[in-house]
C-alpha cells in the first residue's frame, strides 16, 4: 500500500508540473547524469532511443525549457549545448523525495 500511496503522490506532483511521460524520462536522464557528476548535451539526450525519437525528445526539451525546469548552457569552446536542471527542476525531485518519506 505504501508504494501505491507514493505513486498517487508522484502522479499528482507530475501533474502539478504538467509533465508527460517523455518529459519525465528526459528529466530522469538529466538527474541520473547529475548523480554521476557528468554533463548532458542536447546531442546525447537526442540519442536516447529508449525514451523516444530524437524529434520527440527535442520537443520535450523545448517544453521543459519553456516550463523553466531545464536550461541550456553553451560551451564557450564548442557548439555543444549542455542541458541542466534549474532550481525549479531540482525542486520537483525534492517534492518526490518528500512524497517517499510521507
């Protein structure tokens, strides 16, 4: 029952951020990379075929940026754009962590 309770809270949190399943998976890929202390580039994310097609991932990135959950940082030495979670994006994970504890 505890897991079902958590799933209901997770669903409510994701709805409060207006996230669809692709956006959630992209955010998860970013947080996994952060936990491994590595940067994520747009190009790397577009290659995650287990999430969706590159076009669908690109659309998800645009929507997440519009929701201010991610930001793009251009590498000054190259044309590579890195993607990072914003404070709002990190807050979603804090919300999820709190839901696990309650």
